[in-house]
C-alpha cells in the first residue's frame, strides 16, 4: 500500500468531526511505525537484551 493510499484509508476510518491535530498525530504515528519497520528490515534493530538494559537505566534515574 502506498503512503497516499494509507493516508486515504486512515481518513475514511476517522470520524467526520476529527480535528486537524488528531489527523496529524495519526499520520505521524503511522509514519513512525513504518520507519521502524523499515529499520528492522535493514537490520538496524536493537536486540532485546540491549533494550532491557536501556530500560533498566531509565527506571533507576
């Protein structure tokens, strides 16, 4: 599905009274997820043990 088709589909699913800010947030979220998926496909992901260490340091601050 192209980016244009993805946004078009999103717009048909949102309520008619949705604000422009809400639409922008939805598009930003979808763009972030798609970028994350592309990074994973390129092998740029982070191993789970590295993530666990990162989370641990965030919690103990």
